[in-house]
C-alpha cells in the first residue's frame, strides 16, 4: 500500500543536522486532496488545498473567497517541522491571481457589497478528500468547490441550497484571465461580472489563466480511476443523476442513448469501447440533447494511456456497483 495523504518526512534529517534535503519537508499530495490550515503568502488564516495532479489553491475563510492558486508542489513544511510553529508555510509554486474580487459573491445586485459573510466550514468527499466550502453571503447558503482541468485552468463551482428570489453575482477582475466560460443559464453580463439567475441552483465558472511554462514540481501521477474522475470529469459528470454540463454517469448503464454520429442519429448501448471513444474522441458521437453544451475537453493532452485505462475501468465498474 502506498502511504496516503499527508507525508511529512525529514524530521530525522533535522535531528542529524542535515538541512540540505529540503525536498523532504514538502507536503506531498498523493491520491487524496489535502486540506491544511496555515498562514501563507501574507494570509494568516488560509485554508490551503492540494489537489492530486499538481493544482493547489488557498481559500480565505474570512472573506469566503478563492484567494489564489498555484501549479507545482503543495506546501513546504520546513517551518512547521523546524521552527516554533505558527504555521507559516511557503507554497511550492508561483502564486497566481485568478482576479477574485474582495467579496466575489453578491446577492441581488452586482455592485452591492455584502452586509454579512459567514463561514460555516467545509465537508470532504470521502473517496478523494476534495473539499466543498460552505458559507453564507447575506444569509444565502452557498457551497463552493474549486477544481482544475489542467495547467492554467481553474474552475469555480457554486451551488445554492435553494432557488432564491434574487439573482446572485460573481465578480472578478477579468484582466487576470484570458478567458471565462460559464455553464448553461449563467451569463457574463459585463466584463468580470457573472450573473447566476435566481432559478439556477448551480453554476460553473471556468477561468483560463495566462499561459506559463512552469513545470509541475515532483508531481505524483495517479492511476486511481475514481480520483482521475474527480479531478478531470466530476465538474461536468455526476455519479448521482444530477444535472451538469454533460450527462450523469449513472445513466451510462441504464439503457441505450441516442447519439449523432457523422450527422446521423443512432442508438448506442454503452460498453467499454464506447466509453473509450467518448474520452479519446469526444466529438465522434454527441449524446442527444448535448449538442450545444460546452464541449468536452481533450483529456489526451493531460493524461497518459495508463491513466485513461484506469478511468475507463472506473466507469465500467459503475455498472457492477449498480448491479446492472
Ligand atoms: C467541460 C465539461 C466536460 C468534461 C470536463 C468532461 N466531459 Fe464528458 N461529456 C461532456 C458533454 C457535454 C458530453 C455530451 C456530449 C458528447 O457526447 O460529447 C459528454 C459525454 C461523455 C460521455 C458519453 C456519456 C453518455 O451518456 O453517453 C462519456 C463516457 C464521457 N463524457 C466521459 C468523460 C470523462 C471520462 C471525462 C473526464 C476525463 C469527461 N467526460 C470530462 C462534457 C464534459
């Protein structure tokens, strides 16, 4: 078994006076996301999240906002291991702004600063450790999850417990991004202002950041299919039938689907080959009803053959779980 979660090595090296091996103080993200409260980059109360695959971010629980992101390693634990504590930990990468406004979420009107922001905590997905932050803006309960589809890509997902009677807005500085894409029903009403209408209970905001040539430091590639799903597919495909940008994977095995292939409609029963094709050539067969959806990403740029095999196996295993 590979060790999971937090790996803090190197204490022995300190005792022996060996400080050259700084790498040993890194908190390594393996196959579960890590959530670490600390002080970093001038934010005394940070919640740092290291996602498997080399994407990390800081959530600020005071303003309840995504503060910044970085690609590379997670955190350098050396000050905790060798100092008097206090939890000031350097990040192992370059801090990247995503343009988030001081209070990005507004209820009712885009230019109306919230009266109250209350942090309620976070829950974590059991299988992957990925956190969902829970907070209230002017009394409206909001859940937020942050994901990345790959280098220079950041996705902010917002869920609202109930459909309200006021629109909500997410504000950011558009100059920090090279592109903003949003899920159906959600609109960029003016540069940097995204409107989530009152009747929408879910929104996905995909930000493209300026390209950098940063290498992923000491990245741990994973072949855990469920985890690869969580990192790369979960944002658009749920497992429980919930509406997202693509069809829910719980419908994969429930019966034939109608797809458009070469401009013609045909019925397909999902099998391993169909799933593999959907991943490798997402545009070959488009599921009926999803013609206008945000296109599926080309994952072959990010994942290798072994990782794609693991994903296919995971999707096939859902059929067995369902007993279908
Ligand atoms: C940006 C959103 C998005 C992401 C991310 C995404 N997909 Fe999709 N996916 C779609 C859309 C939209 C469709 C339906 C249109 C089509 O068939 O291409 C789809 C269709 C599929 C289908 C066919 C589903 C069916 O019911 O027939 C499979 C299988 C699939 N995706 C697998 C994946 C896997 C595996 C990943 C992660 C590596 C992934 N997708 C990531 C948007 C996405």
